């Protein structure tokens, strides 16, 4: 399994203009999140879902602000 930083590198390589970053989680689980700008959100989600080597086919948490 790839780290969040490795996945961010993949995203940046595929979408050079996307603003993407790893967001650390101070909770005991320390499960990091990946923050993607709204402009590229759908494209990045579609890309990650389609990458067979990552197997990211289940969205467990998506948030947004209006």
C-alpha cells in the first residue's frame, strides 16, 4: 500500500496544475487525508478510483464548504 505522500506525488504528476497536499491527523489513528482543490476534485477522484494498483474504490469521507 502506498503512503499518502506517494499518492499525492501520483496526483501531481497526472494533474500538474492541481493544488494537492497531505493533511496530518493528530488523532490516535494518525490516518492522513489528501486535500485537493475544488477545480480538480472530480478529475482526481475519478483518476484514483480507476488506478487498479491503488484500489481506491470506496470513498469513506468527503467534505466540502460552500
